[in-house]
C-alpha cells in the first residue's frame, strides 16, 4: 500500500509564497494583454497554483490589483530616508512619489495596460481610484503630511488624480534619469497645490532640488530643464 503523503516542507527563505506567485503572474499577464482578457485559468496556469488555491487566495482580479498596490506601498514606506524629515513638505512628497514610481518600474508594461483599460472603462477607473486614494493616504503619511479628516481625504483624492496623470508621462518615459517624469510630477504638484490646496499653499520645490536631488535621485539641472 502506498505511503501516506509526506507533510509539506516549510517554505525556504528564497521561495515565493503562492500569494506572491499569483501577484507576479497577474502583473506579467497584465503586461501582455488587457485586464478584461485575463481569465482566472490564465492566472492559475502562469502562477502554478490550482484554481481552488487561487480562489482561496483572491476573490477577484481587483483583489490581486489591491494586493499588488499594498506591496508597492510597503516598499515605499520601508525606504523612506530619515534625512528627508528636515526637508519642506512638498520636497518630501516629491521624493515619496518618485520612490513609488521606481518601485513600479519592473511593472511598467502592466501599469500602461491598466491605465489604458481604465481610460476605456469608467467602472474600472472608479474601482482603481478607490484603491489609489487609500495608497495615497499612506504616501502622504510617508511625507509627514496630514491625511486624516475631510481635508486629508481631499488631499488623498487630489493626489490620486495627480499621480494618475503623471503615470501617463512615466509609462512613455524611457530615459533612465526620468527627466520628463520628474518635470511632470513637479508641475502636477504645483497645479494640485493651487487647485485643491494639496499642500496648504506650501511654496514650490526649492531650486536646489532641480540642481541635484540627494542620494540616488541626484539629477543634473540641465537634464531636468530639457
């Protein structure tokens, strides 16, 4: 008689969990086709999990999108530099949002696909907006800008719309220095400041940020101007 099945061995440190494999598989598929064209069978096959396991992990494709956004939130929050605490609020927010874009870089094709689908599908756009507002509340917190109460909710919604607009530039920006993206983000923060009081009238980003950002985001001012 066959032996009883051996107990499942513990997950090795370098091995991804089923949940992580599903998220990775979904983002890879999203880089290849529109979200409307991705079926649960496609996700299960790409990730190597059964449909039963997939259903146990996620109830919908939007739940996978939400899980991915949460992973990006955690990556950004875990990388906030202590030396940014002394900088003006707008510069802190600029830094946080650039970190978010850097964390999204491996998924640029997927983000382009998702953004294109949202432009065609109002229901999807509304659902994504809700997820984005929640993420942007954390981004505001990372920049030490209040994100609670009515004014905080307005800031988070304004920032979600602002970030969506900047994504339009970022998905087409092939420059490793992201000069166009940085310029678009700077301009969008200025507009958001005037339109919705995103930063409560804080002055524009100091000139030194355009001369050269600290650390790994240091940029040449002539490149930014271009």
